[in-house]
C-alpha cells in the first residue's frame, strides 16, 4: 500500500470519529486528532512495513495474524489458537480489513477505540465538564500520554486496560464475566491475577468484618500476593523458562526486581541484552509516560497512610497488581508495559481516596 493511501484511510477514520463524537467532551476528539497526527508521523518516519518494529516488534505478529485471518480464515483457525491470536483484539481488526483498511492501521484503530471507550467511562465516573479536570482524570487513569502512546501502536495494551477496568467496576455479573474471559484471551496470567485478587479480597473482608484494618494490611496484602504470584508461576512455568527463586529465598536482588516493577522501572534490574534502548532514553520515556511511575507510587503510599480507610476495590487492586507483578517478574518479558492494564483501575481508586479524604468526592459510578 502506498503511503498516501494509508494517510487517506487515516483521514477518513478521523472524520468519522470526529462526527460520531461531536456531542461528547472535546477531550475525546483531541485524543482522536493527536492519534491521527502520531499515526501519520510514525508511518512517514519509518514506512508502512518498517513501523512494525518501532518500539515493539510484537506489532508485526499481530499484523501477521490479521492478514492471515483476512486472506485465509480456515487456515488461520487451524494454525493459530484463539489465545495466541489474542482474538478480542485482532478479530475486530479483521472486520475492518474487509472494508479495505490496512491491517496495521486496523489494529491501531481498535487500540484507539478501546482508549476512547475507557476514557468515556472514566469521565462518566466523575461527571465533570471542566476541561482541566477531565485532562487530569485521563492522566491519572492512564488515558493520557501513555494511553495515547499505545493507541498509536498495533499492540493490545489499551484493550487490556479497558477490560481490566470493566471487570473491576462492572455492576452486572454478565459484564464482569465477559470482561474476565476477554482479559484471559488477551493475557491469561492477567486474568489469573484478577481471580486471585477476588480470593484475597474475600479473606480481607472476613478478617476485617469485626475490626478495622490497621497499617499492617497493605504490607500484608502486597507480600502475600507477591508470594502467591511466585507460586502460581512456579506451577505453570513453561519448560523453556527458568523461574526466579522467589519462594525459597526473598533475596535483595529478587525484592529489588519486584519493587522496581511496581513503579515501572523494570529496566534497572533486567539483563542488558533484553533492553533495546539506552538508559537515558528509557529514563526520558518514563518521564514522558509518567503514569506508571507516578500513579502507582502515589497509590501505594496513599494506601499505606490511609490503610484504615482502605475499601474492597482498593484491596482488590493491590492484590491483583501485586500478583501480576510477581508473575511477570519471573519472566524475561519484563517491561513497564506489564503495569499498564492496572493504571486505570489504580488511578480511579486513587482519585476516590484523595477526594474522599477532602470530603468532596463524587460517587464513582459502576459500569452497567
């Protein structure tokens, strides 16, 4: 496909979305326009095919899956499993290719749509018309810089953000079950972390039914779920991977690796051979895409300081995130991308904790 045709398709998508979003908050349309500029710049800078190696070559695999399903669905079904195909992300992109959309652009459109739906849910939860407050809310829930960054890539991160959020705040059983199944198809161990968190939350509810939680609760939740994550990984480890020995010995190196993951600084503790960018570039990237560092760190500190006010969704978020961090820490595929699915959940809870403390928080609406 020629670059001009790729740009033309992008322009048409922007026009359609701008029209559909004309009665929504302007910040959503701004997201669309910034997405279009970024998508166009990446394609112009690297080329339509070469852009698949920008940031992560996982994009090349997803584009391959979409192309395969587009050209020969029966062969694709025989060769690629539903889980490995990441069906909830790639199959909607296949539908877009039926209208002539380039496979890579189709994946980026699905990423953008996931971000827009998530952003709408976040904004509806606080019900504000202030552009400055809307912008702050999107930043604190990962729908700002980092959400926009991943929406311009052919990666599934924004979809995982969306369905992790809908599982956590879904009001109906149907919404939650569908979200959990979708999360499993997108990343199985993320779904396992959510299930573990439900179990831990049930225990916490029982322990605190007759007395308030103390300052011990947050460290206890974090350490117990870090251990649970290590146990889960050790029992499900693929034969070609070697686990980090976290169960028998909580050595300084292992604990440093764990807690660097908490704040999106994984590059400090992984082998240099697995890092494709210079340290300075990685540091600058963390500053630019600071949600994973700022939001998670402030949430942990606030949870400790306000343990006596910790609610069930806060316990759930801590337990799920710690379990997930523990599992992914044991693998070589250890990047700050691993934290991103939880940023919307953690961010919205953080806002609620801070605003409740100032006695002016609106109620967070559940997803019907």
